[in-house]
């Protein structure tokens, strides 16, 4: 099961993650959602600040999993998509249309999907449920790999904050349950 992190400034803008902590709304929502998590034998989280803080707020004693780190966007890190699109319109267009492109000097969508897919396939022979708090790009890459979707569908998958995407089965035969929001029946208000 993949759980996307709670809200922070980077998710609200949209900004390529810059290590910003969860905002108070995201933290409150993650704490409230803790009771909605299903049981799992193992808890993991990506090394980003928002994934670690979300895992903590959910009450998980999660070990960091480097293979589940976010897409490396190189020199675009910390910038908004609007800033990058204004400064480098051709580079952004190429990046959004070519899964092999790395105009930012980081990692391609193809490389991300291969990395996450390799991690996922290695889990297919393990028994028990794993719950991992990971960035939306990692969830998209896992779904694309597991279902054998064309890489261009990566951008067509929406992953909401504090939602779960569950893959069951094994390497070569995955089933998908997506978009389950982790929300208590009555969400606390400010």
C-alpha cells in the first residue's frame, strides 16, 4: 500500500519539493487519518521531509527506503512549475512529452519507473502487507509499472494528498485499488 504525503507548501503551489515541512493543516489531517490506516507488517517511507513527517503524524515507525525517493528533478528542485515553464518552456514541454528526457539534469520518468518497478517486483515474493508513505510521482511510477501502462500515462494519474493506492499480487500479476482517501468520518476543523 502506498500512501501519499499530507499537504505542504510545495504541494499547494505546485513546487518541485524543496524539503518544506508539512503545514499545520497537513499535519492535523495526517494525525486525524492515523486511525484509518489498515494494519501492515512493515512500514516504510521515502526520505523526503514531508513523507517522514507524514509517517510520524500517522503514528508509523517507518524505516526510510531510498529506492522509493521522489523523482530527481535536478536544477528545478525547489522551483515552481510556473517559474520553470517561464524560464525554460521548451525544456518543460520536452520533459512532459518524452519519458526519456532529463532537461533538468536529474532523472527521467523512465528511470524513475524502472527504479520503483524494480523495488515493487522484489516485494512480489514477500508475504505480508507493506505500507509505504511516498511522493505522488512514486505512486504514479508504481502503477505504470505494475499495470504495464505506457510511460506517457504517468502524467494522467492524479494522486491526492493522504490517499492510498494498493497493489496486490506479485511481479507480473498486480491488481490495483486506487484513490482511497485517508480521512476520519468527522474531520477536525480549525
